[in-house]
C-alpha cells in the first residue's frame, strides 16, 4: 500500500485513552436546571426513559453524581424505520459546596425528570441580626 | 494530458480544489461533534410493523393533560406544552439548560391511519403512539384468473 493510506490509519490512536464502561451503551449528559431558593438548591434533570428504580444519586465527599439507565424500547414484529434519538445511560456529576446539608437530600422522579432538593445546612442560612438600641 | 480536465458541460475541474473539498468533507464526517439529526422537537423514532406503525418521542416532564395529539388521514400532529418552573421572589437560577414552551410537530406517514384506533401512552417521559393502518388503505391481493 502507499505511504499515504498508512498515515490515515494511524490517526485513530490520537484520541486519549479514557476509562471505559463495561456495558456497551451510549452515555448521555442530561440537561439540568439548577436554582437556589432561601433554604435549598433545586436540581432538575431531564432523563427520559428512567424511573425511580433505574436512577442513582450518589454523594461522595463533595461530588454529587446522578446516573440513570434507560432500557431501549423494542417491539416484537416491528422494525425501526426512522430514528432521531438513541437510548442509553445518563451520567453527570456536580461539585457541591459545604453549605448543603448532606444528610437531607430529597430525590423524586416523575415523567422522566429527576428532581433533587438539596437543603442548605442550618449554619449557612441567612440570619437576620437584631440591632439593639444603644 | 495532466492538465485540467474539461468535462462535458465545459466545466473545468481543479484537482487541488477537489482535494480540499474532499478533505473538508472527510473532516465533517469524522468530526467528534455528534451531528444532530433533525433539530425539531421532540425527537422521534418510528417503528413499522406489518399493519401499523409505532411512533415514540422523548418528551420529559410534561403534564399528560397538555398533550394535543391528532391524526388526519396520513398526518400525525404531536403538540404540547412544557411548563417552566415558576421561581419566587429572591430565587435565582444557577444554570438553565432545559427547554420549555409550546411545541408542535407534524409527521407524514406512508399510509392512512384508522384514527379511531389510535392509542397513545405516556410513560417515564416517553410518548408512544400506536397507529394502525386504515382498512381501506391496506394492500389488496390481486387474484389472477386462469383461463
């Protein structure tokens, strides 16, 4: 073969080696909304195809990891004719500051949307300081 | 002999420019950026069976009451509304990536649908619509008469 074709084949090794998953499925980054209220931080993640049994929320030190598994749909005697989306797993991690009370995290899943309520720790809640008259 | 080739329509091809075009085409094909297939919302998958079809769509976080699905002839319309979170006074977003608002998607199917028998189910953020083929649209077998 010519020299040129060999160079073409070598290019694929340029991508850095990352940790691989044992399951051969695609991993998606769910879209999230995060907002802050007076007492809590609310995290909402779009994870279509997951339910309360297939989603995991793990808090390890300061890293909050949300992951979920969606089973691909398959119908007997039907074949896929047109496809715009693929089904796979979801994973995303966030760094959580110390102001979150790690013992009080609530999670619910409804209609493929994960909702986390991260309550703020007592000590960081804003306190109004009473000013005494001199 | 190795000069620019004159094509039938009088167009002169420049081999260097042609190589550049090929290269950019290859870069596009092998680029790591996931090419988005169809930018319309919601993304759909279509499954075809012998007598019917199933359409599935990823629509997370919608109130099933707000769905507006209709079938006329061979046209399927999926409409709905995703409500935004209502933030109170003093609450603020750190990030907002999810989309909300009204959507409407029209699909033309390769056959007429029996609108009375259409079934839709919404589960885990995935909408699934069963579309049976209309009786009058089904293929009819032609019997050949022997003389």
